[in-house]
């Protein structure tokens, strides 16, 4: 049965700030090759403290920049400034998970104000497009936390329209001119459905939350079917990774390996815990989502670089040699969730998570700016230290939400 989740017990932001302290704690070294129980506890506490510190600094820095995004390339600045667009919406998803962990009421109130200012609306130029469903996750989350039913009504109207007029196209990414949707769906005719990896983060959970808050399973019944159509199409059982879209099935990188985009895989891998956490108890697809999670985790854990980051091109780390934080943040979040929920139980998984978190720590400026974030794209592209984006902050907040629980 679909139920609204219990409202969070909230405490002021000042409480979490008191937990942060001035610096990162470091564990004491021991002579033994195997850490003692005390050393492990000290290390976990240092990670917990680091998570609160980084999440608070990065969230506050990003909120302060919302009125001045001049550091973002002009080609994507206007879209980044739009609270309804996916770029900013992913930041809010990260912030929602951080609020659930930290209980920071100020951040919740901030999101409630943003949502109200946007009249709880989706972008309507592309009503079918997964990217434009992303902000609905925050609207519906606000309903869960505050009981404000007005927050989901506009999204429900769009979803009801889609259910009454379901798209009937294939999942192959063809030239946009082959469809009447080309002008607004940009890349190809199939984007009235979820035919690219990013979409599996953007839309399905919004539909799931709609079923949870309304009690009507029809929304997630549709999303569940569409999710698996796309996942089965894009997932490589051979590598345990997701192709970004059909154009990548036969594409090769400079080293002759298949092209698997780091953030593209991060999108899906982060979506899986978010969906699983929101699934009603006993949902028939739960085991299937967990099984996909395990396969994807196995594929990703093999590919972490020595510096703790996941490469922008997963199978060709020399393609982009610099750090990339958005993919690393999403993947670290997904793996940390698996450890915290008893799905990944081996020491190697824990070591990989801690290495990923240490890499994220290095990418954060003292003022909270998140660096090394690949700009908007669909493939492994060059990254500079000065590159930053709102979805990168969202990825860091997701990871911090799990690292704050680390044991």
C-alpha cells in the first residue's frame, strides 16, 4: 500500500553547525596492520564529522550563489538559473536527502520557499521529457514532509495527461527530425520516453512518489514498466554498466574499449537507492531493483582510479585524466548506501567508499565550492578544476547524507 512517509523531526540549522567543528578529525595510526576497534570507531567519527562539515559548507555556498551563477558557462547559465530545470533540481534532491539525515529545518524551509515561488510547476514546453520531471521529486518530497498537497497538484496534472496519451516510440536514439517532437526534445525522437541513462535518475522516482502521496498505484505502474524497458535496453550484463543511449552501443574509446560515461552511470546508480528507499514494502519489483543495483555496483567498483575518483570515461581512464566529481559523488553515494543498508558487506566495498569520499573531500574548496565537475554533456568530456555545477553539489550532498551515517 502506498503511504506518505512520516514527517521528519526537525531541528534548527544551528544544531548541525555545532556538530561540524573547525577541521577534519584524523584517526591515530596503530602498529597493527589490522585496525583496532577503537581505530575504526575513530575513523568513522572523523568521516561523520567530515560529512556534516562538507554538506553544510557546500549547501550554503551553493545557496549563496543562486543569485550569481556567472561562474557557469554562458551556454548553460540561463538553464542553470531556472529552478524548474534539472540542473538546479538535482541540487535540491541532494539537499532533501541531507535534510533527512541532518534534520536541518532551515534547508527545508529554503526549499519550501523555492517551490512555492515556482508555483509547484514543471516546465511545460516538454511535458514528456524526463529532465523536466526532476523538480517534481522535491515538490512531492515537500508533501511527504509537510503535508502540503498543493505541492504536487500541477505535477499530477501533467502525469495524468501523459497517462491518457502514452508515447508510442522506440528507444533507439534517432535523429530528432524523424519525429514531430524534435524541436523540444532536442537529441532524438525517443525522448518522449526514457531512452537515455540520465532519464532514469530524473523521472521514475517522481512517478513513484506520486503514487506514494496519492495512494494511486497507476503512476508507478507506468514508471516501473518504462524504467525496466530502458534499463534492459541500456544495461550491459557483460560489463555491469549502462550505455548512455543507443548511439554508444558500438562506440569505442581511444584505447578500443567501449564508451561508458562516468556520470551517465552515476545517474542510474544513484537513482537505484533513491527508488528502492521509496518503494512500498512488498512491491513486486523490489528484488529486481536490488539485483540490478548489485550488478551495477560490481561493475563500478572495478573501475575506481588510484586517486579515488571514477574516470569520466570508465573504461578509458586516460581519455580524461583529471578528477571528475559529479560521477564520483553519485557512485560514492550509491556504494555507501549499499554498505549502510547491509547489501555490500565485504571490506573491499567499504574501502572503496572511504577512498571515494576522501577524493570528494579533496575537491571541495574551503568556502564550500565543489570543483572538478564536468559541465552539462552526454559523454566523457574534459574537466577543469574551476568547473562547478549545481548537480555536482547535489551529488556531494547525496554522498554526505550516507557518510554521516558511516560506521
